[in-house]
C-alpha cells in the first residue's frame, strides 16, 4: 500500500509539474524567435536569419520531444529519475551536434547561424525550466529515503 501511495503521489506531482515546465521551456524559445530572426537578418541577410530560426525551431522541437520522454522517466522509480533525465538531455545534445555537421553541408543554410540558434534554444529551454522548478517549489523526491534516515 505504501509503494502504491508513493507512486501515485509521485505521478500527481509529475502531472502538476508538466504545465509549468512545458511553459518554462517553450515561452523563452518562442520569445527568442523574433530576436534570432532580426539578429540573423542584420548579420547576414535572409539566409542567415532563416538558418538561425531553423536552428532555434529544430532545437526547440528536439527538447519538446525530449520533454515528453521525461514524463516516462518520471513515471519510473525515484532512484532512476535523475539518471534518466540526464540521459535524455545528453542524447538530445549529441543528436543536435550531429545535426549541425549535416546542416553545414546543405547549400543555402548557414551552419554557424544554425548552431547559434540551436545553442540559444538549448540555453533558453534549460533556464526556463530551472526558473519554473524554482517557482513551483514542489518536492521532486518526496518519497525517497536517504541512508541513515531515522523514521
């Protein structure tokens, strides 16, 4: 009964965190899209602006898919959640780095502007989610017992 109650409370906490974390990631990325477009256009015209926007949009999509995967990680045991979350994050980053190499070979796209757009999206997504976690002030591991705890 205790395990079921703990798992249910963890799922409830995860479901209440879904919206603020999603908004914390999407809002900064969407808010930076006009900035990326204007800065790209100023620095190199239309091809650079479209490359920066493409990088920003694709990185945001990557992190959105990864965030959906985090829901699966949060449904698992509390002891594996941090490792699962870091695994999802690093897989996303390495896939984006590989994509930058592929994009550099595409004619008409500026690889450097694409990479900067992706980097800006990654930083904005992570900063927005950290801000959301700090604002919600919910226990992440409320049911986890540390060694040496006296109950």
